[in-house]
C-alpha cells in the first residue's frame, strides 16, 4: 500500500483545521497576558493536556516506539522520574513562578539574584529550545519521507508554515486548543496502531508480553556504573533531574502553568498530568514492543533495508499495513505532535525575548497593547523562520530519543541549578551563581565529548557541578540579607500556602 489520495485528503483537512483554530482566537488578543497567558483563564484539565502535548514532540511519537523496537523496554521506565519531578515542581517551585506580575519563569531569577542571572537563564532557554525545535521539526519529516514518500522539504515547510500561522494569529489560546485537539489525535492514532498490529500477530497479546519480557533490555540495570546506558540509578536520579529541567525551568511548561486561573488550578493541572502521563507514555513505548512482535512474523523493514533507521518504523507500518484513510489520520498525528511542540516553543521563545530582553532592557515606557501584540507576532514569525531554517540544516541525528535528551541535559543542567539554588540556597548570590553556571555548562560539555557516561547523567553533571562551584564561591562573595530574600526562598512556613506574596 502507499499514501493515496484519500490519505492526502484527510491529512490536508487536518492541517486546515489546525490553521482555522488560530483564526478563531485572533480577535481575543487584547493584551500581552492574552497573547502569552491566554488571559489566565484555563482550567486544570486543559492545563494538564497542554503541558503534556507541548513537551510530547514528534520525536517522542516516532522515537519512543523506535527506541523500544531496537533496545527493549528499559528506557520506558523513565516515566517513573515524573513521580519525583512532579511533587518537587508542584510543592516547592511552582509558587515562585505563579505571580501576577510574571510572564516568564526567568523574572523570578532577577528578583532572587540579579538581572544578569535572568538574562543568562533566558538565553540558555532560547538556545536549548531552538536546537530542540530544529530537531523536532526535522526528525519526523525525515522519517516520513522514507516511509511515505512525502518530500522532506515539503514536510518541513508545511509543518512550519501552518504552525507559525496559527501561533501568530491566535496566541496562547490557539496554541492550547490545538494542543488539546492534537493530543486526542495522537492518542487515538496510537491505539489504532496497537490494536491493528496485535490483530495480525498469531499469538496475540500473550506473544506481545513475551516479547516485552525478552527483547533487548527489558528493565534498567541494577548498577552504580554511570557508563551503563539505562540503569535504575540513572532513571531515578538522572531521569528526575532531566524531567525537572522541562517541568521547572522551561518557559514552554511554566508559561502553561501560568495560563491557569490561579495557583491552585495550576497545581491541580500538574497532578492530573502526572497520572495521565504514566498510561499514555506507557502506551507509546509499548507500541515499540507491539511492532517488534509484528515484524517477528513479517520481513523486518530495518533488516531488509526498506527503511534506513529504526525511527522510520512507525510511519512505515502505518502506510503499509493500515487501510486507506487511516494512514492520513495517523501521519497527521505525527505532524500534530511536531506542531504542538513547535507552537508551544515559538510562543515561549517570543515571550522570553520580549519580556526578558526587549522590554526589560529598554528605557522607554511600554507601548500600547496593540503594539506589543504586533511585536509578539513578529517575534513568533522571526523564530518560526529560524526553526524552519535549522530543520533544513540539521543532519546526522542519531537515535532521536538520545539526541533530544542530550540537548535537554547539556543546556538544562546549569539552568536547573540556578532555580534550585535560588529557591533552596539563600547564601548563594548572583556572582557565584553566574560563575557556577558557566563552569557547569563547560563541565557537562567536557563529559559529553570525552567520556562514555550515559546521556541520563548529563543533566546531573551540569546541575551538580554548577551547584558545587556556586556553593564554594558563596564563601567568597557576600550573601544578600534574609530580609531582602523574604518570599524569594523556600521556608517551611510556606507549606500549604496557595500564593507567594
């Protein structure tokens, strides 16, 4: 079978529906908080779905099953890290972000440390997200090209153009509601793939479970060796810090928390996301086992060179094994995952640039709301062009799961340390934090380039070396008084409070 006219029709209608959502909300953008925070009007269910969709990229949709198809289920145990990262974010960190005057997470760092720390953190975020979005745009397009025949250039341009258009027009509300639509397309698509594949496996579910228990590395290794790719310690410690980077320091996620009506609603959304994450990510990784079992009874397209990389296995199955019409829906789901990530990233890049750099460094009074919204749309367009350009320049990506987690870990480790030190280490001031972050970044890069340490530890190395250097330097540079830091650092008396004044 091939990608036929029915599939192209279904696919085109889905892309048009995504663009139409942007048009629906274009008249609701009256201020910066409307454009970037959806007027702080979202409920917990929408917040939960939006955060999950924003962080769940096309790389996850394609790369997750491919990882398990080749290496076994061990990496899927990373979902356990969310049970550590979520309580830490919800209880200890979220109250410091959720303030009426904040639009970005990095405004907190200026109040806690200094403007220089805010600019450094926001700059690191922009760098990391640009690399992430370039990969998240390129990788699914590459996989789809070989599996479906859709030209790489056309996939990148189509994904980027449609996403930039609805993000520019509808702001955060358009981003969130397309996230919700795309989330259900993703979930429904994955369920169809699983049930169709299992129906063609002679042994059915029992054979799938046998494959899960015997193929590759079924569970993480019980070892203290940091060079082992997936160990229990790496999953629980390295994985938790990796998850914290995205949940607690990433403007993409934090901006979605701040769309909630209040702090209590944001917390409910995060807890809901936690309990939804486990079965949904479990399903996506389990799809890799199902496909592995299916191709135990059919020619393995990876072995026969029908595809070049394991990351192409899911779209290949979709196009060659599903009846006409369904491939269009499911390939749209792959694009949906990419579009959710790109739209979330573009809106957050625009907010960080405008709020942390353009407006903060300007000596002029803020322009009228209409002018600010126009600037926000221009920044969205600017970053959209950069992301599309980066997608064309990205090449030589290895395993998609490894690539995206390496990017997050290397840049995110020092950034995570800045937030953790800000909340929990009142003795550390701006200069130790800045020097520590620089040393932490250099250390993480050195370890990546010169040692066989597993990618799960890159965040830990960057975060730990940043915190250690800053802690030592804090004995050289004077700390701010506790009176100055009131409300900016964690204190047990804050437990249970819904607002930080």
